[in-house]
């Protein structure tokens, strides 16, 4: 099949389905996958029986709300039980061709299995996202994501299937990656937002101007929230003279389940694969589109290990209003991880809100470190930042300015803002940065 290179869509019919038709397809797949899970995965058989629900109870999409949630803990508890693939798996090991595992940053790593069909559909979805951000067969693409166990590694196959020339960069050291960018002049790269920033700065320091000496036109970012924070995204775009698009993936589902389009207003989610709900983080009550809560995903087509009402731990909201790009699949807006959120004076604070402030203010480098701690049995936060070398203001003035901007945006002032000179914070790490230190001893988890 020869593809229309002038079309803005990878799969026009699918991407622009009227919502009514899209939901009709979702319902058919939902009925099938819930029955498949019940018939083949020991965990679902047990949990549906205990909850008194049957696959036949699914008559509308809203009927999914009758079914119990699962979460990371369910995955850990059922992993390796009954078989190598565990009790959530719904196929025998012979049908599985690939497994990825989570990073284990919040506990024991969890494994995600794929059948051949699951994997092929995963790659077709990735091709769709690459096409959506403008990649075409004439592009040269550097996939600068970890290949070891990580579900983002094989996304590169989606770019190859699209026809782009692919360079499997992985986690090359910066000097070698810059050599690749300079020598082969690729046009598209995928990495984390913090690394995209640091790589651009490193290039400048070694005498390479990313705008003039390199040919990168598109930067895909994922793994951290930066790509959805306007100030961070624009800073990377200015540094590279390129367009930045945010992708969102889950080790439990696909390398990227959702991606920005040219409107850069939320991320279109592959609704043909995922039924999205948002629920109240405390009560589990289902929320309406536009209301902020925990994202809950049901995989509609993954057979190796269906996820029925999986609480992702990510906080965000759904937008089903039409997008200017013409795609009808809904968009998700992500505020942050539930685990990273902290509550100060009854206000929910996300590190992404703090980042947005620090990246917008002039005269500071944009690097930051957040400390969350308790004082007098209440939760507090403090922020450390770096002042630009040419900023004429005193540290006290800068501190007051940042503190005021944080109060204005978040609603609660930081306990203190510490000002360091440029380069004084040790937060610049390769590929993925950790910028929050939680020193609380009491359990404030929700
Ligand atoms: Zn769009």
C-alpha cells in the first residue's frame, strides 16, 4: 500500500471517527476483552465473582464503573503466581513474544507481556504518533531512549515501519550522541525533556550551536512532565530551534499511549486501545470530563494481560471537545504523579506547578530542587534555584520574587527559597532528573 504523504493523518478513518462511532467500537471491544479476561485470567475470574459482576453486565461504556479497580499493587501481588506471567495474564506463555518491565522506581518492577498482535498494534500506534508530529519517510530519526527492558525502547520500530531512517541511539553518552547529531544530521529525536535541555546546553558549551550546526526540527519528549509545561517546552524549542511534542506512555500499556498534535493543547489518547476514566483520588468516584482526578485506564485490545480499570497513579483530566487538528480521539492533560503530589495547607501541590514558575521567571537558570518536609506536624515545601550570572538583583530580592510567584500560582508560599549561583545545584543528570526530595517521616500518602 502506498501511503498519501500529503495526508496529515496516519490512519484518517480511525483518527477522525465521529465520537459516536468511536464509542460504538470501544463498546464492542470492551465487551470482548472483559469476557476474555474473565474466561482466561484467574485474577479477574476471582475478583469479578467477589464483586458480583459478570462480563454480560457490560451493556454500555458506563457499565465499566460496576467493575473493581486494579493498580500497581495488584500487578505485584499477582506476578509470578500460577504461572510465569502471573494471574492477570490471559494467554499461555507460548503466545507471548515480548515483555517489558517497569523501572521499579516505586517498588518491585512489574512485567508487561505482549502477544504478537498486541505488539504489532503497539507499533502501529507509535507510527501514528510519529506521523502526527510530522515524521515522514524522508526523516532521519534518533531514538535516544533506554533499550534495556524499557517499553519505550521498541517504539523505534514504529518509526521504522513508517519509513523513517532510524538510528538506535539508546542511552549513548552525550559526547557520542552529539557526534551522531552533527555527523548524520538527523531531523527528529526522542528523549526526556530534562535531557533535551541539558544536551542543548552541552552542545553550546562544546561549540556546537543546535540551531545552526544541527538539523533537528522535531523533539519528542516523554518520561517527565516538562513537555506539557509551556515554559519548559518553549525553552527547549528556543534552545534547539525545533518543535517540541510531549508523549505519554505507561510501562503497563504502550511506550506512548498518548501524544500531542500541532495544537499542543493536551495529548490525544489512543481511544481505540484505551477506555479512559478519571476518578476521585480518595473515594474512587467517577468524575466528569474536565474534572481533575486519577486517570484510570482499561485496555480494550491487549490480550496478553488485559488491564481492566487500572489506576495509573497519574493525576489529570480528560478533554473530549473537538481539537483544531481534526482528530476526534479525546485529549488528556496530566498534572503529575499521585506519589509526587503533596498537600500544604489543604492545597494540592504538584512539582510541575513549581517547575512552570521557575522556568518562566527571567534572571534564573530554570534549574530547581524541591524539598518537602514537616515542621510542627504540618507539611511544608522549600525550593532551591540558581540565579543567572548576569542578574543584577541580590539573592534576597530573587528569593522574594520567586516566593511571590509561587504563592500567586499555587496558592501557598514556600517555607523558603534558597538562591544558588549558576551551576550551584547538582540536578543536571543524564536522561532523567530527580528534582524532589521528600524528607517527611509521617505518612501523608493518600
Ligand atoms: Zn489535535
